[in-house]
C-alpha cells in the first residue's frame, strides 16, 4: 500500500453520545464507531481503541466506503441467519471485526498492514 495512504487517520471525537444512541439498536454495547472519515467514542480513546477504529477506517478506504458498509451489513445478516438470531455472535464473526480485534494490540500493524488484509478473515 502506498505510504501516504497508511498515514491517513480519521477524525476522532471523544466523549460522544453517538455510540450511546447506537447501542440502543445494536446487539452489542458500542464503545466507538467508525463511519467514513469519522470516529465517535463514548469516552476517551486509548491507543488500542484508536488502532481498532483506524483499522476500520482503512478497510472503508479500500472498499470506497459504500462497499465496506454493504459488505459489513451482508456479513452480519449472514451471521444472524447462521447463528439463529444471535446478533452479537454474528458481529464478532464479521471479517472486518476479526481483523480489527486480532490486530488492535499490534502497535506496528497499521504501518505494515497489507491492502485488503480483512479478506484473510473470510
């Protein structure tokens, strides 16, 4: 991936009500959410959470945003059917989430992340 792309970072908003509001309609409690070039967090973000959400930002860039959102919803819907209505389990099985959760503690991951790395988790 081009070096300038790896340096792109989303705009982050801490202590936001957006994750709180979205948690009312979500199968999990949302601590932070990345949507387009923005990240909203219900509290102050630590390095791990910043990395997790920045991974999502790069996934969205790769898929030109709209295709990532379509794929994300499709993977989740498939998981809900597969797991007989268990939306939380379906969430954790989304390839985008698998990549973000498995790499969120690696401080160098974003520097070395291959393009379309989330496809390894399908």
